[in-house]
C-alpha cells in the first residue's frame, strides 16, 4: 500500500462532481480529506491523503487530471528554523488542530505531523518567518 498527499484545485464547473466517490469506487482508493474549501460555481481546493496500490493511485491522479482538476504535491512537512524562532507562541495560537504546541515546562515548540493539515496558518502568523513548508 502506498500513501500520497495531494493538493487538488477544482475548476468552478467541477466543484459539484463526485470526484472522491470515483476515487473509491473506480480505483479502490481510500481518500482522507484533511482540508477542503469547495463551493458550487467557484474554484475549490482540497488537501487529501490517498491510500491504495501505487498503480491505482497513479490511475486516480490521471482521472483527476482528465476531469480538469489540477493535482499538485502537497506539503510533506513543516520546517522550523530554530535560529530564527524565539518561541513566542504565535504559531500555536493559530494552529486549530493543535499540531504545534509549546511544552509547559521548557516552552519548547513541538510539532505533531499526524495532527497537521498544512493550512499554512502558522507560516503566515510567524513574525520571524521561522516556519516554512517543505514539498
């Protein structure tokens, strides 16, 4: 089994089509939607983890592209420049899934990759630009 994290951009006319249904039904994939913003008649974005056989994932990606969905590699990690970080905690205050936290005792910044949905709120909030996304 393989796992791919994809950043999908839907054109306005594709926003109401059952795209993820087809990934499951036609390709035997298991999509895990981490973040989505899709409105009828508007361009939409979705961050999705897709699990399945590598060949099936490749076929599913070709299907998405054929349907007009732009498929890009999603961020794979959050990178913290420890020399720039002053542990001010601003990034933790905007991190809704609580992937970034400060330890109670040492005030050390911790990152839980499994909780992160790569919304980039921490990147925007960091006044020192110490946080970046790695693709």
